[in-house]
C-alpha cells in the first residue's frame, strides 16, 4: 500500500492519518507489519496536529455550506456521487466518496472524517468495490463463508453496516450467515477454539472472507469518540471499550482481575504500553495528557486498537495456516481490515451508511499473498 497524499499543501492533520496506509504487505506466514507501522506512525505524529490543523481548519471552513446551500445541493451531489461510486472512482478534489443513498452529513461530521480518517468512504462503496474484486476471484455464495471480527456494539451490525452489506453480496440469500469472531473493541476473543470452529465450516475447497477492525463514532458536532444512538437524547461513547480503556490508563490502570470482565482487562493491558510509549514521546509537547486535544487522543487510541485486533487475528491465522493439510481443504482466505467510523443514527440525523477506512485488503492461498489494496482502493490516495 502506498501512502495517501493530499492535494495542495500537506497539513499535520492530514499527514497524521494519511500514514494509515503506508507500506506493502509481507510474504505468506510472515504477516504484514504495514497496518501496525501505520498506526505507530500515526501515534508518533499526534503531537504535531494542533498548530498546523488550525490553518487547515481555516481553509476547510471556507468550503462548508450553509444549511440552505446544503439542502439545495444535496440531491445533485448524491446524483453525481452515484455515478462516481458505480464507476468505482472518486474526485481527486474531494476526500469523500458518497453513494447514491447518501445525504450530505453535517459540516462538523464531514470535517472530522476528512481530518482524522481521510481515506474513509461509505460502506456501500466499500461493498461494491470489494465484492466486484472477489467475484473476479471466483468468490460465490455457494463456496464462501464470511467471518467478522468487529466490536459487539449493535451500531456495527445495522441493516446498512458493512458486514451486513457483505453478507448480502457474498453469501446465500436465505442461508448465508456471519461467524462472529469479535468481542469488545473488535478483538477476536473466540480464540483458538473459535477459529477452529469457524474454519471447519468452510465449504469444501471453499473461500473465506474476514472483515475486521475497531470502530469509532463521530457525532453530528464532529466529536470523535461520540455518536448519537436511536432513542437517546445525547451522544454516547463509541467505542466504549476503547475509550473506557483509555480513561482507565489515564487514571493509573485497571483493578484486580475479574473473570467476568476479562475482555476489557485484556484491552487495557494491551493498550497501556502503546499509549505509555506515546505519552513518553510527547511529554515535552505541552499537550494535556500527551495529546493536543481529545479528538486527536481518541483517533490515536482507535489506531492502536487496530494494531491490537490485527495482532490477535494474525497470530490465530498463522497457527491455522501451519496445520498440515490446511490448504487442501480451503482454497483462499481474504482479509479486509480497517476502521469502522460510525455516524449518528436516530430521529433528525442522516443515519444509514457508516464509513470505513480500509487499511488491509489481501488474499492468502497456498501460493502466497496477493495484495489487492492498490487495485481496489488506490484512488483514495490524494496526489499533490
């Protein structure tokens, strides 16, 4: 994967998250360090965000529409975007690709997506591109099983969620299901037994697709880590497990072991050294708690959560691939990893499609790996 680039001058706010897709993947059974390195680079550059993002925000505000302008332009924008999405293209001047069923979101939401997750596009766009590529590789409903390692949060499994889109596109209409590998934060807590069960369900000589990664909300007001939910009057935390772990770490760590809260304890334990390293690197930056602001902090936490999910998933799959005869039963495994960006849902809000920042898209078989990220998502890169 090559790095994103931004049209015009590069601000720190852009460079921070553009590093999320920096390098290519490694050979089979020596899993890529690219997503982990991308997250590490993002965290290491967090302290540079505030000063240069001020100039970016000033430029950004010039492009924001008034409510009246948004109402007038939205139908035309959606119409144009439907053509763009169907063609699998995006305008180089626009960091977001909107499908036909999307409506222009609030300016604050839109700005935060562009600032912190500039490669994120709506779920329907991801689904169209991914399924087209997989069908070219002979993925069919009768030979494909779908697994997901996403957070348990119900906001990640709405009717228009990416996992539901993929289920409708890749599996049998009435009989195809999704094997849920993920627990809190998207970490695949099912472990060795769960992966063994999942892979034993694959059709004979069939194919596997695994969607994985953490999630983060962005509220209508552009607050990273918050999201409006159906029937609630105020935004709530998303991802609660990741933000809760971050708060626990800031407060000095977790308490004694609790067998009924082991998932959150695992996240705290894994996240602590990652954030401590970041805080140590930034202790002289003058930023509160080592971060320039709360939005930057949660963006960095989310990126480190991707690192954790990726590590656990890799270790489980490495063990499976090493078993004798594995590739005699399964022809290919495709990994689609990234960050789910939840938008507000409920009365008076846009709802519908959430967004997804793709960080990993590759196929693995007995002959090695095929990195498909550039082929499918290469146009998301910004060119200077």
